[in-house]
C-alpha cells in the first residue's frame, strides 16, 4: 500500500512540473501581447524550480538542519545541494523579470502600442 | 495553423521529458558517494554550524553568492538607466484617492514589527532556517507597505546607495582577509565556536549580515524607482 | 491516504491557475493567477522538506513579483487586445 502511494505521488509531482513548463512555453510562442510573454517566462521559472527540488527528496527524510538533540541523524536527511542552487535561481529569476518589465514600459512609450505585430522587428 | 504546429511540437517535447523523468524514482537516493555526505559531515565537525544550506551558500560555494549579489546590482542599475525620463520629485505621486484610516494607522503599527522580524531572520541565519536573502526581502516588503499607505513617505536615495556600496565593500574585504589566514579567497580564518551558539561558524555570520543589508537596500531602491514613474 | 489526496488537489489547483493565466484576456486577473501559482509552490516546497527555499519563494514570488506587474499594467494597457489607449480593438493603422 505504501509503495503504490509513492508511485501515484511520483507521477503527479513530475507531471505537474512538466505541465507547467509546457504551459509557459505555449504562452511565449503564441501570444501577441508583450506582458503575456513575460508572464509566460515567470511560469517556466516556477516549473523548473519544482522539478529540481523534487529530485532531491528522500523517502521518510527530514530537513537538513542539526537542531539540539538531533545531531546524529545524517543518514535520513534530504539532499542539500539542489536547495542551495534553487535559492540562487529564485532571486536571479526575479531580477530578469524586473529588467524585462522595464524594457516593456520603455517600448510602450516609444511605439504607443504593445502588440508585436505593430512593432515590426519582432515578427516571426 | 500556427497554433496547431506549436501544439504538436509541445506534445512531442512533453512526451520525451516525461519519459526521461519517470526513470528517476521519487525517494531513492540518486547520488551514492556524492558531495552531499562530505558537506553534511564537515558542517558539524569542522565549522560547528547547524544549518547546512547556510554553510554551503556562504562557505563551500561562497564565490557563487558574490556573483549573485553582483547580478542583482546590475539588474537595479540597468532598470535605473532604462527608465530615466521624467521622474516625479521625491515624495509626490499621482494617486486616485487617499488611503483610509484603517490602512494608515495599521501600517504605522506593523512597520517596526516587520523590520524586527527581518533583522532576526538574517542575524540567526546559521542556527535556524533563514539567512541573508530571506531577511533582506522581508525588510523590503515592510518598506513597500509604508510606500503604498502614505502619499509622501520619503526614502532618501543617497542613504540607500551608501548602505549598499558599504556592505558590498565589506564582503570583498573580508574575502581578501582570507589570504592571510589560509591562502585562498574567502577562507574561514576566524575560530569556530560551539554548536548552536550565536558566535559560531567564524566568518559566516559577518558575511550573511552584510548580504542581508545589501539585498534589502537593493530591493527597496528597485521598488522606489519603478513606483515614481510619470507618463 | 488523505495526505495523497490533498497533495493531488493542490497540484490540480496550480495547473488550473496556470491555464487560466494564459487564456484570460484581462491582464489584471492573469497577474493574480500568477500569485496563486507562487503560493501553491511555497506549500509544495515545505512538504518536500526545504524550509529555506519556501521562505525565499514566499517573500519574492507572492509580494514583489505581483507589485511589479501591477505597476507595469498601470503605466500601459490593461486589456490584451487593445491596440492604442482609449480606443479598444481599433484596427491597426497600415
């Protein structure tokens, strides 16, 4: 019974993160408004972070912090290396979104529109 | 027509990605004899630090943290140079209607509590979950609350840029002092204390406090720049 | 058993909010759906035993990203199909 629950959980978590990446890619490739494209980039970031943290999980594991009284529980701790990488990736993803939105404001002031059909240099 | 081609490409990509990731079973240890055993054992025996993520981010891979702080600084300065035209004078904004009494008096009570929580989180970064980045963003959220509630809340731009530069310079200087102790950049040269004490871990406490100040000043400057835009 | 059902319900809510954010044409509602995605991600990070990452995602993804999107929408257009301001669905000038 426990083995079956873990199988259902594995399919649902990996499937949800892959679906998030696909929905974000659809928004970047198809939509015509610039703000919608930046929203799609932000959704792709969320999907990738969930995938990275789900790889480092250990069954019956606990958080990698040595509280007083738990100093010898090294064998049951989850992997701490993907968590350190995702911590950096969240902050840098926010910086990229902020710079992209400031470029959108600047483009709106120059062309007076936000559709990429009008701004000729972005045509597919 | 174009949407149909895009959907076809995405379906093929989704099938291949799901096929790769269902070979990795959830809950099995994937990396046997990897770096995680080294990091988990060295944290308690050498550094006497309770939070493993803090010791990885500041001590074992500390150069990446210096790069990340530099990327945030570049993002804020790029925003400031793109949006340079026609800013409001400091403190005046066009709003549709003033905030109500509840918002104004409530935010005046909440603002010192949020600053205290943010300072607590980045000072005790090596003992419990937290650290410089988390505490810095909590303080920036407190400043955002005050900027939204009051029309004429001023944050002096000069003080923000001085605090940010000063914190960054101290980070690099502490790294350069590592040359005297062991021989590499960002080496831990101060004595490590006891486990679960406030002054443990050597250089880690000082570096994380400086990173907390720098991230708080940068994010407050970013919010301030984008709020004072004029059409 | 009830644990797995609650996790599957949260993941369905997240994928539903992502589809709603892409399909909806009024940009204000799409931005709030992006905030809901960040909220569910914070709970998932806590369930997978990563408290540092959950703190960072809660502070950056929910508060700061939403306010930056809202200020951009205030300075530009609100509806997705608008071409120029005060002139809904005007045909593009060729």
